[in-house]
């Protein structure tokens, strides 16, 4: 579960765009005057990207790409503050999009004919009179829509546990056969789907690390991902640490 301090959407920009489009300014002129982008099919595109994983939609006006907004979204969330909550790799699937605003002309107030044609600037010409001189008689609706929608998976890596005194998080991962098992030629490694699960133990503190090269995203079901899990030391790994120290 994530916790957010959401950034406020750029409503001031959206309001300026809406006001200009409603007043009859072209989409190109409006985009230039408000610092937005113009797209022939979508109209005026507001700055930045929106992102949401189902918890809250957040606007990132400075995001330059879908990936940037997804990463910013995950960085702004809380995915478990303690080591126990962050002992395993997790994936956050974030829906991202941009917002476009464009004018929909309803019907010409001069002649009542629906807008069916446009002049060279993309503004509708009167269906009967064929002249943009009557464009001020067109009632308009400014429509917002999502464009460039995508879903980005962001990996949240686990937090390594604290190591033994004097080592902080500087673990020394090894694979002693007597602790991690498996075959003697490749201790700690077991087949898993199209990949492997690799077990190792820290020679300083006895904590375990398990690397799965065929992990599965529980949200999407996609396989073939790489995950890391940290497990606490047990009596067997601690005994090996002491034996290893004595051997040194």
C-alpha cells in the first residue's frame, strides 16, 4: 500500500488553455501562448505526464517521458519502511498518460449546420457559407482526453539487512555447500522454469540472499523477471560463519 503527498495538477495551465480555445483562438496559437505542445490529431497537449497505480492520480509537469513519470510516482510512494517489509523485490505497475485539450464545435449558430469542414488553420468553416468569418458564431465545447496512454512496470528493490558489526551493509555473499545445498559443482543453484534460483549466505552475519531469475509479477503474471529476497540468519548459517572464522 502506498502513501502519497500528491503534486497538484497544472490546472492554471489547463484553465488558460480552456479560456483561449473557448474565446476562439486556434489550437496552434493557444499551445504557443501557454507553453504547451500542439498535435494535429489531439490538439493542445498539457505539460508533463500523469501517473496512477490505482491509489491516486498524480501529475508530474516536469516529466519528460512516460518512464520518468512512473519512476517519480514510485519514488514518491512508501513501499514498506522497515527491512522486513522490503525484504523482497516488488513491482509496481503504473498507468501513465498525457492530457490533451481540443475544441469540439457543436453547430453553427448562424446557419445551424454541424461543423463538417475546416480552414487551413484547423478551425471549422461555416458549413453553408464556407467562410471562417463566421467562426465566432460557433458554440464550442473544450474536451479533455487522455493520450499516449501506457503502463510502465517499475522495480522496487529490497533493502539489504544490516550486516555484522563493522560491516554495515557490506555483505560477503558465498555459497557453502553444507549450508545452501544443491550439487557440489554448483552449490546453492536450482533450476526454476526458464531460469534458476540461487542461494547464498553472508560470511559476516549469516543472512541469506535468494536470487530468482525466473520470478513472476503477481499483478500481470509475467515471468522471466529477476527478484532478490533477503532472509535472516538461522542456527545453521551462524554456525557456518563461526566455523569459517575459526578456519581463517
